[in-house]
């Protein structure tokens, strides 16, 4: 009876679970074996897996991404984010976990930007008949950051929701199944030059997604995958109801193992985004979400490619299409020292005309296109195991055919790296 009571609790948790993003699925056998092999703290039957992240420690020359014609605000910053995951394995068929991650964003002079946020996500997985994996989690994620590359200032973005999935798994690591998610997005601005209510009115929404996913194991722990899904976007404020939309997309590619010479995911697909307001422009075409790295001898290579459409926080802009590519090179001078550099270029295209207020005047901009480039160079020193301290300089340059969006930013800082 005790066994069935535990099953009932696990299934209830799975029924109110969080986002299970496509192309990231892990089989029950793989995840449970990984948790058993990792070192952690024992508290009765619980295994605690603590981690710590330190990033953005340094000097930012343009905190609010001000236009070149305006005075820029500089500051010293740091982001600290400890995390602990508590896991409970019950035999070979139930896995329960809770992950909590507080995060503190520090600014020396811009005290209004200081924020302590917290994210928490309970999750459950049930493995039935050694083939069926029922998974789910409920989550509340809170972060202070640029919510998308379009934002010129840090903002607190909140994602709260649940998701569930049911997959058929094979002993060789292949899987096929369905997943569903529901997420509420909320935004809180901390830029003294903007009105918090405007960002919230423009961007707060509910997203529902249903997906089919299939993964086929190849080589050593690598997988071929294909996903297909539909999404519905409903905005909270009645004044933004014209933004409601639907989309469907399919993606395919290869995912490399978490450890090894090659890591990451190569993914390409097709997406169709359809506004409910038939007078608005649709989006359809290639989408990509690729992030891979390769280590051979003393040389490390990395590549990132992204293409998709995203909702704009600008009230009259609706959405923009982002294209971004990044290439990185690392050279290991010594086992404990590496030199690293990267180059990134990207663009945002706005399909619809928009109103922009600048210098006390109102401009109507059609065919807006913003271009950006980022260059980074520095070094990393190994501290222990795969952990090191990375120190680098990067500059960000952005130009636009819309007034008020030509931006220069320089950052000198350090962060913990976990890929030595």
C-alpha cells in the first residue's frame, strides 16, 4: 500500500509540472544513473547537489545601453547564484527532486538595480513497465537580466507554470512521446527612465504549448531528434489583446553528450507565426537554435547560431526577427591556462512600421533594422577540476536606422567557468 501511495503523490506532482523544452529530453535511466554517480551531501534519504555561479563581476561602461548621443551610466557589477538540488530515488522507478536557486544582482552605484530573486522547481518522474516515463514539474523562475537581446536595461522577468510529458523509452537511449506546457510570463522594469506599467502591459502573457518529440540514440550517447509543436499566446492586458497569436514549428538535429570532445546541440527547423489580428504581418521561415563546442588537443572551437521571432517590448513594434551567429576560439597554453576569444554578429528586423519617440519628437519608422557586433578576448585559469576563473574584455556596438538605438558598451570582468 505504501508503494502505491508514493506513486499517487508522484503522479499528482507530474500533473502540475513545468516547461520541458524540446531537444533537451533526458531518459529516466540516464538521469537516475547520473544522480547516483554524482557526489553530494546526504540528509537521510535525500541527496543534496549544491552548485555555485559567479558572473558579470566587473566594470560596465553603459549599464542602461544608452544611445551614443546621451550620457552613459557606468557601474561595477556582480551576479551571485548558489543552487541546491534535493533528490530522492525510490527504487528504479520513481525520482523526486526540488531545485532552488536564489540570485543576487549587485550594482555598486545604481542601487535601484540591486535585486535578490529566487527560483524554485519541484519535479517528479515515474518509470512504468521499464518503458514508460511520466515526467513533470511546477516552477517559478525569477531573474534580473536583459529579458531578451532587445532590452536596453536589466529587468526582472518571471516565468511561472507547469508541464507534463509521457515518453516511451528504449534501453539504448531512444525515446518518443508527447509533452505539454503552460507558462505565465510577467515583467518588472527597474529602469528609472521607463514606466514599469508599460513593460508589463506590453509583454505579460500566457503561453500554451503541445509537442511531439522523438530521439534516436547514435554513436556514444549522442542523439538524433525531431520535434513538432503548436503554441498559443494570450496577452494579459486587454489593451494588448491585438498581440494574441498562434504558431507551429518543427525542428530536427543532433544532440551531443554532456561530456566529451563534442558538446551541445545542432538544431534547424521551420516556424509559422500567425497573429490573430489578420491585419498584422505573419512570420514564416527557417529557425535555428545551435550551440556546439569541440575540443581537440590544445584547441577549443565553439559556434552558436540563432534565428527566431520574439515579441517586442515596444508597444507599436509587435515582434522582431533575430539572427545571431557567434564563433569562439580557445587555446590551452598550459593545462591550467587558456587564451580565449570570440566574435559575434547579429541583427533584429522589424516587419511592421512603428512609432518611436526620440528627442521630444515622434518618428514613424518602416523597415527598421538594428545591427550589432560583439568582440571578446581574455584568459582563463584553472582553479580545480573542470572549474576555472575567466577574465576578459568585450565590446558591444549596435547601429540602427531608427533614432535612439546606436549603442556603445564595454565590459571588463570575470566569471567562473566550468568547462576546463
